[in-house]
C-alpha cells in the first residue's frame, strides 16, 4: 500500500529521498571547500549522520560540480583562498587522492587471479556493468566449469557496495539452478515465490529469491538449467523489474535487482534467444590452459595458502610438486586444481599427524597419479616454468615465502650468500640431512644467482650510481677483471660488470668480517666449466693484487657461474628458419595448414589472436610460440595488421631469438615462406630478402590500373620458382603463335 501510494503521488523511494538530503549537505560542504578530497567529503557527510562510502561521495561530488554554476563556487572559493600556494597544495592533494582512489577500485577484484593480467578486460567489463546507472547492467558470465565465474561474481558484489548504485547493506544471493532442475515447479517457486495452492504441496504464500533480493544482486549459477518458462518469467524482470509469484494472476510485484547469470554451456543451444538479447553484458572467462604461466603459479600458491590457513598448519611444498601442477592439463580448471591440491594436503596431513609434526611437507608422491602422467605428456618449454619455479616454497598462515614477500626481497637483495644460509636453515629445520641439503642447494643456487643478476640488469643505473654503490676502487678492479675475461672468453657480455661489481662488494664484506663462503656446486662447476673456472681464477688474482684479499675456491666458483651465464654461445646453424603466421581472428591457423599440406611438411605454425585480447596478452602468446618453434636459425613472423607488426624487436629483445616481421600476410606469402624455409638451406636474412624483392610485398597491391583499355594478358606462375613458369610461358607463347598461323 505504501509503495503504491508513493508511486501514485510521484514520491521517490527512501533511497532517492535520502540522496536529495545528502546532495544538499554535500553542496554546503563543497561551497566552503570545492577542492575537498573524495575521502574527506565522505567523512564530513558521515559526521552529519549519513552512512556513505568514499566511492559514492565521489560520484555525488562529480554530479554537483558538473551541474551547479561554476561562478557560484569560484566566488566563494576566491573569498576563502587568497594564497595560490595553498590552492595548489589542495589541488595536488585532491589529484593524489583521485589516483589513490582509482587504484583502490581494483582491490575489490584482487582475489580474482589475473585481474590485472589476462582477465583485465573481463574485470573492466564487470566494473562497467556494476557502475552503469541506475542499478547496473545484467550480466552473463561464460566459461568452462571451474574457471572462476563465481569468484568474479563475488568480486562484482564487493565492488558494487562501493558505488552509488548499491547501498552498503545491499543483498547478495547465490542460487544454483541445477539444485532444483529435476523439479521445475519448485525451482520457479524458489526464484519467484508462490501463492497458496499454486502447486501440490504449496500450503502457504511464499516469498521468492527475486523478491528478497530487491536492491541487491542475484547470482544465478548454471542458468542453462533454468527451464524455458523460467527464462520467460525473467523477461519481465530484465525488462521492467516486474514479476508475479507462481500461481498469481493479478498482483504485479517489483524488484530492483541486478542479475548475474553464469553458464558452462553453449548459450545458443541452452538459452532462449529472447532471453540472451535482454542481457547486454557478456563476459567470457578463458580456461586455465589459455592463461599465462605466471597466473597459474599465482593460483597454485593461493590455493596452498588457503589450505594452510584453513587447517592451521604451515607447509613446505617441494619444487617438483609446483612443476607438476604447472604442467598438467587440469581440464577442470581452477576447481580441479583446488581439489587436487586439497588431496595432496590431506594425504600429507595424515602422514604428519601420525608423526605429530607441526608442519606438512608435500612432495611428488602426495599428488594424484594422473597429474604426474599428464605432466609428462604435455610439451612445455621448461624455461617458461623455471623462471617461476625456482625453489621449494614455504607457506605459513602469514603468507607464502619465496613467492610473494620473499621473492620481492630476493630481487632487491641479490646476495647469494644470504640465500644459501637461509635455505640451509629452512631445509635443516624441516629435517633434511646435510647431504640432502647440499644436493638440493646445488640445484637451486645457480638459478638464484641468475635470477638475482637478471633483476639487477633491469635496474636503470649509470656508472656514477654504480661507483657510489660499490666504491671507485672496487669498480675499477671489476673493470680490469672483465677486460681480462673478454680476451679469453669470446662472446662475454659487457653488462656483466654491474652484477659482478655488486657481488664482489658482498664478497669483500663477507671475507673482511670473517664469514665462511660456501658454494654447494663447486665440484660440478670445476668439472663442467673448466675454461671459465680457470679464467675466474686469474680474475681473482687481480682482486688479490688490487684489494688485498684472498678469494677462496668456492667464491671462484660463483664468479665462474657469472662468466658462464653472461657469455653468448655461438648459435647452431642446424635446423630451419621457423615460419609463424599471426593474425586476428581464425585465419592464421588456416593459412598455415594450407601451406603445410600443399608442400607436404609440418613447418608453419598458425597463431590466431582473439580480438578481445590486449596487445600484452598477444605478445605473451607470440613469445611462447617463438620459443617453441625456433630451431636455432630464427623466425619469420607473418602478420596481418595492428600491434602485431611491432612484435619482432620486442620478441628478439626478450628471448634473444632473431625474428623478422612481414606485414599484410596472405596464403601465397605463407606458401613461399614455408617453401624457402622448409625445403632450402637459406638463412633468415636471405629468405626475408627474397620475399621482399620477389613478392614486392605479399598482400599489398602494387598495381594501380587507371587505363581500362589495356590488352588482356596471360600470367604463368610456379610455386617452386621461376623455371617452370618460364617453360609454361614459352609453351603458351608458341602454342598461340602456331594457332595464329593456322587461322591465317
């Protein structure tokens, strides 16, 4: 009755009336201080008794300032602010606040792994849908089972409460349509409510979820299990916000609800077209196999952390376990990954409970057998995984060491000695013997040293900064050492100076303070890299002469590893130039397939780029394919348009693999590239030169025909070269000449 009276007399609902009061008070606040930050405005309104958050206050401020006379505010502001410096400071504070606020918006989606990576577009779509006035846009989330559709829906609700479209106490109801799929009437009753006698067993009037969720968000999971009559009832909700309870014929009810629906099925076959048309925002989440390794690594650690927190046990997870989980197919996506990790934790928990251990140690034997079998079948470049899986990870209820906080710290602190001491302590605590610790560290220490050195390389630094860091004498010593090494080791990179100088500085301090230097891999290094080891020994003689310190053999081993990893090896000329076709849409794989079948080879690789992928995602995919395809002679990348044209230099810089990009690709260009690369011994440069000169740019018309009175011609072509084409030309020419004679 109250609602009907309010509507009849054009009286707004409680929220709109409350908003009018808030705006009036906000105008008074802004009149006194137009440059007030969003957060300060929210606090000022809270002091007046309003329950409002920063995001809603920001929207109110924006609306007021865009609609109220600018001159009105400027006059008041000029009376209050006479000092330009004060005004500048206030504007600066406001700008900083805005930047901070824009960053905070992403916090709601942080639990969605990939929110700033492969799912960045999906998160932006979600934010746009929730923010759209007056009460958000209805959303349909697509994706295979277990990809994280419910995670995204949960994050959307958290974000919604920070917007002006939803109140802080807005309801969020999750309903799985599959739970009642065998009883359609009960399902519809749960959703829309029912009146007494609507169906057998309906003994009372019942409120439905749609009605109970008024003003909030309703998440309908497995929407494809909702029968067609249920989808039809939703029409009026989606269109007008009205519905009737089951069995009701006259009363029309209203519910201002935003619907988020999710399905694993093909929407064209499972949802009515009229229903699909009413949902304006469709968000598709990719399966885990299409996500970057970095995100799978983050997902693995997130699940282990959740398990550690749930069972109140710290964990040490072996490097091998992480490697297996990174490689296996995981067809059930994040859901299966979570289940498999829980199984491993449960088995380890049982073992350690018997031993009454305070921590769990999870190794390869705790994983289900099919994970190990699948990971052996999957062909993945181990380098893609090794940059994430460097060591065992230690997980406590506070976080993941060696993955988040520790990984960041290790990049800042490149001291290999501290790494060894720390790992020794951790492994000893878990119960490893000295022999086992030495074996584990010998596998990990080189990777850690390389990672630390690479972290240094990414730092923008000049000679003066390096001099301030290590001192003039140490820097000059290292320069002399590198000069000697470059004479004896062809291909030694000049940028070894910086990491070696930082490392040597740590060495000097350690020896000066009487601390022992231990290199668990010294015996292997001396045998395997004898040339580099002998050069390192000579370099250390320079250190003795210049800095007056004796360098122990274990330290010579560390310098050897620097020399080994900063030396460019001569590339093998075996193998063929790789051909990679990259286009937007699904054209690349088709052209590569045609070329391969036509020439009877399996050489060209097609990479289809989704139009929804950002350039960063496309680049990651391209880098992965280039690494997998390179046979030592480089790659020709044939692309269609856009940002793909710029990928060559970036890929070469990141991988060290020579690449050449050719634009405006077509099937003929692919055929010729494959023929020259797979069936000849031409180099990358030779093939590119031939393609550019012979084709004059495949796919680009070089003929501007303005004269329509040209004579007709016959063109002879041959896919294998000019020879056959010339023979055909002569044959046709003679044949035509002969027929002309006969006609005469």
